[in-house]
């Protein structure tokens, strides 16, 4: 049936490792509440670890007029729809950017 073909196609796509390198950029705003910021960061890292993969992760933390970029060299994730939705609950949809890198 057509449904079985679609399911088979999707399974084949998911089993194929991505050939391109991707980077997940997460934008955060630093607040005056250090404990809350640390909890958010901890929650983000824990969530990313639930989706192990090959996508690089970079944080951009905005503090007033300063932006600090932070590479997470030991943390790789596999960006997917579920991860995107759960991250959006933490940082908002505008806080997530997935790009292909060379």
C-alpha cells in the first residue's frame, strides 16, 4: 500500500547517517538570576545528551550588549523534530538555529 511505501521510505531516510556536518546554534539570554540561568543551561545540556549524534553544538549567550559564543566540543547531538520542539520550550523557537557547516 502507499502508506507502507511512505513508512519504508522514512525508515530508510532515518537509517542513513547525515553526510553533511551540521551545527546547532542555541541562543540564550543571560538574566540577573544566576541560579535560573544555570538551571536552564543544565536542562539544555541534559536534553542534548538524550539525542546523541554527530551535530556540533554552539551556545550564544547574550548579556546586555555583549554576546559570548561557547563551543561545546565534547557534546554532539542529533537534531530532530522532537529535540527541536523540546528545545523551543526552553529557549523559544527563535533561539534555535541549525546550519550545515563545511
